[in-house]
C-alpha cells in the first residue's frame, strides 16, 4: 500500500522536475528585472543632500499655552517661509 503511493509520487515528481526548473529560472529572471528597474530610483545621485534646500530658521518660534494646551507659536513671516520650504521639499 505505501509502496504504491511512494512510486506514484516519485513518478509525479520526475515528471514535474523540468517544469519546476523552468519556473525557477523564470522567477530568477523576473526578480532580476525587478531589481534592475528599481535600482535607478534608489541610486545615490537621486538622493543627494545638495538637492534638498536648507531648512528655514524660525526666529519667532516660541512655546505657548492656550487653554491649558501646550504648543508653539510663530509669526506670519516664519509661517510663510516654512510653508515655502515644505512646498519645495515635498515631491
């Protein structure tokens, strides 16, 4: 009883080995292509610090408490500088 099951599974395995090899080579090729397409987007030249503008100096930034809630306060000029910097940095 067990011998028959072993022989049939062995026949199935021998018949499917070429299929498994072709799928394995296809998988390796697909992974290689995906890696090659991803590398240029993650390269060192695309993420250099020279492209990111320096963050603004917020001289008017102060701690403040309003209705018992702690927070920060800044004037309109610093808020505009911060908004402009965020607009330049955000993709």
